[in-house]
């Protein structure tokens, strides 16, 4: 397998071409917008909680950008449903990286983390909890 | 005119003596920064090894040698841009710092509420953001000259613009870093001077590729970056007219730029020192002088002609690729820069797959977000050429793009 076959392995391209949870949620309980000015990736994430106000009942994203950013966000949508807001707000990035399953250079890591960071910002904003270190200072998120 | 022999020149650049990901290096990102010839690297080494000491202060032999080397480099850069006097050559970090110097040291003191500062939709952020920032600080207004569909400046609205207010600054690039467009600076300079405005020329992208003559251009300030002209990083040049520079307050203050310092008052040094606070980039200046020696020996006219050829060749080859969109003017009205998109594949993905095949291009907004908004895209791919670029590199790019298509088929 060549290197780019590895990086753009089938599952990444599948998520990129057929993104899961693509769309918007009207009157979402939590939402945020993230941007990666390096390559112009943009992601908006919308979350609807269940009756307990905590479990993620539905989560969707819209945006445009490179295959890595969009595929990673699509995978994140699948990982998020049914989990609690507090759990996701602290989600270890390695869990998503494992799912992506390809080695990423530092630059592409920013692409891959855009969705997760945006989701965390949305959840912390909705719950009124302070943004964790590294995200502090981001509202309309600018990763770089 | 002696034709350019890129294949021979290429041997002077040690960076090409390696493979990237097991492939020959096709370096198509010279618009971001150029590679370095051995002659320039050796000049810097020699300076550090034989003549290094701080300039202008010591009275010992080495300090005198270093001072002489710095001032010879200044004279070399005067000749390079055909300035009337070496006192008008100010060494700065890069074109960005040069443009900030003018925005702060001229704009902050001369712009008034209601004045107009005119830039273009083609500007690099370095000749856009400083003016936007200083204009808003002074209550002046920023106006953007629009682009035509071809990616060339649309000058039809100049008369209307002149009626809208007091135009004080016109700031444009000579060559666009993003589309390669060669701008009609002569017409804009004439118009700016009719309005009583100063003309600030960003020549960062022009200086490596064509003869830049400040007197022929008629501009008031001109900025360039050394690292794009085969020089080291960390040095650039601001040229300005003596009469303007003399009236200006300093930009950075501190050591070296003073005439006398008292507890209650400091007076400024003479040109160019007034604008060169702190220890000068001495070795970098020596490197830059060697770099322009190298570039001029190859011949700026020959470089320009060769890049037109390469741009025409690249535009032709890229047009063969299904799904490609090419941006910017025809080859004869652009420098060696080609911007494109491949179907809906994001430029970052394009650039990454190309990298794995040894092809280095730039993907992104090229510090031109207003232009990207105008083109209606988030980013583009950009391949750019220089005097060491050979056609095989463009062929390697084209093959690489076919591989991108396969991955995203």
C-alpha cells in the first residue's frame, strides 16, 4: 500500500463522501462554529439533548473543508450519540484518533481535531462550564 | 538577452540533492520562499568566519570590517532597486515589517478622519491588515479596488473613488502572490499622485522575478523580502523617498537609531539609522547582497521570460486535467504563479497527496482571504516557479494530480 492509500484509506474517504449526521438541528440545545484558518476548514455542530437534558439524543454538523476534517467530524457524530454531555465535553482525543486510525502530521492533526474541539466548545457553552485549558479564549473558535 | 539555463543553475542549490518520500523533489512553492544557492550560503559563512562583530560601535578592525560589509550590502540593494541614495535603503525583517513601518510611521501621523486609504482585492494580508488597522485607528476609511473576472485590477471606478474623499494612500502589490497578476502600477501611481496621495508598493513577489526600478516606477515607498530573492530569511528592504523618510517619526525606537538621549528628550539619528533600531541583521544583509548578485548574474529579464514560458507550459498541461479550475490572467500577463482547484477536492488533501509524491505546492488562502472570498473559494492550490524550476517538476505535478483524482474518484 502506498502512503497516500494509507492516509486516505477507504473508511476516511467513505466518511468524507457520505458524511454521517450531516445537516443542522433547529433550536439546538448546544451549538458552536469552528474554523481552521490554515486550510479554511469550517465546521458547525448542533446538539439536541434528551429529556434528561444531558444525554445526546441527536447531533449534526455542517461545514466544508478537507477530507480529514470532514471525515473526522463525521466519525465523531457516530461516536457521540447516546453519550452524556459531560462525558463528551471531556472526551479524550485519542479515542477519536484511534477511530481515524491513520498517522497524522501535526498540521493535519489540527484538521482532525476541528470537529471535536468545536463539539466541546458547544457543550461547555451550553452547560455554562468553563472551557478547559487550551480551549479557553475560544468562542467563535479559531484553531491555530 | 542570455537565455536562462535552469538546469545549470539548479546545481547551485544544495536542497535539490535529496529525495523526498523516495521521489525527486519538485519544489513548486518559491512564491512562499525561494531556495538558497551555495554562493549566498558561503557569503554568510565567510562573513561569520572572518568579519563578524557588531557594527557601527566598535573601533577595532573586526567591527570596521563588519560595518563595511553591512554598508556595502546597503549599496548593493540601492543598485538592485535603482534608488537615488543608499540612505533610502532601510533594512527590516521582511516586506511585512517594511509595510508596517510605513503604515505606522507615516499613516499614524498623517491620516485623518474621513481620509481614504485605497488597497486592492488582490493584496497579501501584509499590505492590507496594517492599513486596515491604522486607518481604523485614525478614523480613515479603507477602500478596495475590485478585480475583473480574469483576476486583474478593475480601474474603471477610480474617478468615482476620487470624488468620495481625500485619497491619502494607495497601496498595492506589483505582482500578486496568489494569482501572479502583474498589476498596472504605472497607472495607479499617476492616479495616486493626482490625488496628492502617497503610493506604497509591495514588491515582495515582483523583486525575485523582474527588474524593479523605484525611479522608473515612480512609487514613494517599496517593500521587498530577502528570502524570496534567494536571500536568507530575516531580512527585507524598505525603500522610501528621502523627503518623506526625513519628515517621518521613527517606527521602532531604542539603540542605534538615536542622535542623543537625555533624561527628558531623545533626538533621532540620520537616515537610514533612524529606522534601524537595535543590532542590524548583518550577516543577513551580506547574504542578501550575494543573493541579488546571483539573481542578477542569471539575469532578471531572462528570469522573467523563462517564468512566462513555465507559466504557459503549466497552464497548458494543467488544463488537460479533467475537473481543474485555473485562476488568474493569461500567461503573458502573469508571473510564474499558477493557482488552481481540482474538482471539489480540498487543496489541503491535494497538497498532501502531492507531497507524498515529492511535489511541494502551497495550499490555502495564501494570506489573501479577501481574494478567496471574491473567488468564492475557501482555498486554492498554488504552484510557483523560479529560476531553478524545470519542466519535469511541472510534469511531476501533473502526474501527481492524476493520482489525486484516483484517490478521490
